[in-house]
């Protein structure tokens, strides 16, 4: 199957004289086994509406169309639209949109195509905009069951890791606040055309049915988290005090840490999501 996908990809590229656009971070998946893993991980069935971000030349889109009830494919590169129109011509359950996903009203799409019920998101994401896309999906609070995406391997590891790891940071906490991350498979560069310079991974982010933590002010929590990791080598007390927009004194921070039974010399990378939530609520009273 891999040979067939690889061959058909080459044929399509030649037929349309397609040139890969570096600015769009285009790397087309050509390994059928990885396609299977994505479909399986997302748990796609006939009752599902799937949003695919960056369909490329439609290799994964065809598989999604065969398994799902509806597919909305959003592609930013207008040169790929005629190719996708050709490749997906036989599928009447696919809607193709030539849009920038960061500017699309996804809530309106979910309402129009799935009656406001949760959708599943699948994507082989351009690595340079992985975080804005994923966080945009979560922060918009549109109804999503899960997001199953191909990302850079180290980014997947960062999303899944916990306190104490060198990979643990603001992205780990932000993703885990909204979803349960699970790395489905590591994917080597030879599974793509052209080959990327880095390893990749498929990760599934399953939206929490109930938030693991509840805070008084979500925006303040994430300001606090970002400030804690902006200066990783500093103590949490110094990192938060140095963040001008928070306007917190060292005494306020030390007092809150004491109330939590934490040392004044603790670093942000040692705190769990629950501890950041507790700290956020304590400092919000003081600020």
C-alpha cells in the first residue's frame, strides 16, 4: 500500500506540475500504515463529522471520507484546490474550503455541518503553526471530541510530559488543561514527501469531559504559567516577580508558596497543573 500511495503522490505532483510551498510547511504523508493508525486513533465512524486541517493532495482525506459521515477539509494553498477537487470528486460527503484555519469560524462550521455536536479534528500540521492551531481550537471552546494530529516528535513529547522533565513547560500545561494527550505512534521522515528533517509523531488529544482543575480566572492562570517558564532557570518567585504585567511582589509570591507548603526556591517546572491552579487562585486574591 505504501508503494501505491507513494507512486500515486508522485503521479499527481507530475500531472499538476505541483511545487511544494515551504511557507506552508508542506510534507505529504505517503505511508498507508500511518494513515490507518490516525483513523484508528481518532475512532472515526459513520456518525462522525471530521474537520481535516491541511488535506494536501487528499491522501488522508479519501480515507476519512470512506470512514466518516462528513468531512470538512480546510486547505490554505489555493494551488491544491483543483487537485483536491479531482482526487475527491467521487466523494459527496466532503466539503472543501480554501481558507486559513486560523481565520475560520470553526464554531459556525460545527453548527452548520454537525448541528453543534462535537466534531473530531484530524491533521498533518505544518510544524511552524502547530501550537497556535491546537491552542486556537481549545481556547475557542468549540465542541470537539478529540484532535488527532501529526506533529514534530519533540512537540508531541512536550504535550504529554509531566513535572520535572526538561520537556515540561507552558505547552504541556496548556494542552493538559484542556485534554488528555496520548502519543499513538512515532513516524520517521521516510513516511513523507518531501522528507522533513525531523522525526514526527501522531498524538491524540481527547477533550476532558470535566476540567481537571477549575480556576477563578483562566487568563490569569495562563499568564502565570507563561511567566513561570519564560525564565526557566530562575526560581518561580523571581520569574513571576520579573513579569511586569502580573505586578506581583516577592512577598506576595513567597506567602502564596508557603500556604501551599512549597519552598521559596522552587522552580516552575516542579509544579503540577493542580498546583499552578491553586497558586493562581491564591495570587489572584493578592493582585
